[in-house]
């Protein structure tokens, strides 16, 4: 057995004094849907609803075991890492200072404060994470604290590998395939280093944060020019140097990028059918099943990495899911300014079509007015008929559903 496997097993054993293993559950719905034996490793059911407390625990216990005199632990995070660090600071009875961007949602701030109690101080600094990180590292140097990286740290990687230790013990074997999300690479590099070549692995990234694929193409970590922060638990601009060192020989064919809007359809599916609350990053592995060539009866483990979801975002998730599925579209409509024009337009809509939004954009025109209209329907194919009838009826229109700039201002 390799030293890494031994250390990961030791870390997992030490964790049992703090929290129980997260469940590995066969999911009947997904198993039937894909004709396989699909299991979910429920990291969304950890004490902080993500796997992040594993790496925080392992890194902190090693620092303290080295004999450092009650160090101050410092981190920068807007989400799950902050909550994991806060939980472990309270557990170990040490002080922590957590830097968060000023744009962090109150729900995440509140959860971090709840887990950390009097053990942690939260500092709201910077509009963007890079600013927050720089100030956290500067503060850490000034006070002689210990900086806890969210992923690019060997002890953190080793701690995240405890997920693999539990999968092996709970399943009683190595699964045929493991599907797991990739952000900075802590979880993926830890699980891969533990199983090595024994298990086939699929690494899933959001399209707007595909930093592993970019690094594999370049042969080294590279910074993405832009990042879509919707799947915030995996929206990382650059994979870690240490994590990439463990992932550099991954076959690019085993790296899957999934659209953020499609992830929303999976989040709603798991909520409505299974009653599971998954954050966007936590649903990545399940969503990626749609892209895999799955053999009948294959044993697949999907790591649901987190469930820290603010339900105030649910309308956005539903909106994005509908738009991805083609069930909702937005148009800018040129409406004749004459009596009965609106009534004529409404005759175009069928019994399964509904107006979700109607707003005049320009009311001063003498002959025509511009209208923003959102239409929902039960079948995406209905839009072909709707648009054809709008054209035939003289209602000039422009589909702006996927026009990023116009949608940002109007929708």
C-alpha cells in the first residue's frame, strides 16, 4: 500500500472523533434511468453540507500535532471552505480569521458564523475574490498565522481523499466508475491519488470554469480569462499547482464540461423526485451521467459534493432550467399601436402556452411599440408554431433568450 493511501486512511480514522462517514446510497431513480447501479456519495449530508471540512480537519490537526502554539488559522472563502474551517476552529478550540468578499450572500455569512461561534472572526473585504485572498494572505503574514488553502495543500488533498476511503469501505469494492466534480482540484486529486489506476474516473467541470481542461491542454495550470460563478463551489479560475501535479496525466477524454443551465435541470430533478437539495457544484456529477456511455449494470459512484443552496436562488434555477430545456423564451416584439392588436396576438397562444412577462419598452412610437415578452410552454416544439404564426400575423419579433447582453439588461 502506498504512503498516500496509508495516510488517507489514517486521516479518515481520525475524523471519526468529529463526524460520521457520509452515506453511500444506491439511487433507484438514477439506476433505473441509466440502466446501471448508480450510488451517490452524499457529501451534502456532512455537518457543514460539503466535503470541505475533511481537508480543513486534516490540515489543522497536522499543524497542531507539529507543536505550534495555538496558531491563528486564516482562510479566504465565500462558501464551503469557510464553513469547514469555521466548524473545525470551534472543534479544536483555536482562533480563526475568515476573509470573505463583501458580495458574499448573507446566508453563507450566517452559516459560517453559526459553525464557528466565538472561535472565528469574519472580515468582509474586497469586491472580488482575488482581492479578498490577497488581503487574507497579507494579514496571515502580519500575525504569523497559518493559511489554510481551500485545495492547493498536500494535507488538504490527503483529507479530501478520505471520501475515497469511505467509498471503498462502504461499497466493499472499487466501483467501475467514479464521477466527481472539479474546482481547484482538492477532491479530485485526492480521490484519484487514493484509487490510482484501480478505478475509472470522470472529472466534471462547469463550462464557465473548466480550469482542469485548460491546464491539461497547456501542460500547466493556466488562469481562465473569465469565470461563470453560478456553480460557485467549482468556479475556479486556475487549478492548483499541487493538485494539477496529481492530475496532469488525466486523459482529456475523461474530463467533461457541463453547461450551467443544464445543471439547473438536474438540481430540479433531484429536488422534485428525490427531495435532495444540491447546490450547483453538488449536482455536477449527477448531471454528467447524461454525457457518459454507460454499460448495463455498471457500478457508478457520483460524488454529490455539496448542498449549501440558498432557496432565494430557486427562481433563478427554475428560469435557467426552463430556458435550457427550450420551454421558456423571451422576445422583443414589434406591436402595432392599434385597437385589438394585443387581442390578435393572444390568439396565437395555445392552451399550453403562457405569458410569463409582458413589458412595453417604448411607448412613444406612433405606429408601433416594442414589447418584451416572455412565453412559457409545455413542449419546446410549440415555439416553432408560435414563431411562425407571429410572422404570419405581422408581428415582427426577435428571440433574445440566448442574447447575453440584451438578456442582462432586459431579463
